[in-house]
C-alpha cells in the first residue's frame, strides 16, 4: 500500500494536482473498501501521518523558487523573518516536509479543503461495526 501511495505522490511524475488528487482518491477508496472488515484504525493513522508528509513534500517541491516559497509561507500566516529563513533553507524536500513550519501551516484541515482524501477518514465513514 505504501509503495503505491509513494508512486502516486511521486514528485517527478509530471502530474498536475487535480490528476494526483483523483488518482489518490480512487486508490484510497478502493483499498479501504476492500479491507474495511479489518480492524486497522491504528495502522491507518500511522500511514496517514506518512501520507500527509508526502503531500507536503510534493507541495514544497512545486513551489520551486525561494521567492515562491517565501510568498506562500507568508500567505499561510508565517512571520516574514521566519518565512525567509525557511524558504532559503538548504535542507531537502523530505526533511522540510516534516518541519514544524510546514506541519503547522499545511495542516490536515487545509489538505482536506484542498480535496485530498485520507485513509482513516474514509475508513471511519465506511467501517462496518460489529
């Protein structure tokens, strides 16, 4: 499952956000519907944390330029000095995706508003309680 999510959230596949969201939505809905009889809430919560980090990594990669990163971080509510510090960092995409700055600005609620579907959310919706 994680290998497929990694493939769908690859930052080098050239997909636009709409196609990526749709592919992820289809895969997650299909996977959860297939395994909905299993009790896997804790597994899905752990995978969701990793999946959110992958999405944040893709978003950070899409911003590309320092100026774009700075502008977008300021729009998300980061102070200008901190935004400059993080926009100008030399750290890679994966470490930045787990940083305090992105974790508090690109939140779960913002990702839901953007149209991303999460495993644990959909599992809660379709889960068959015995």
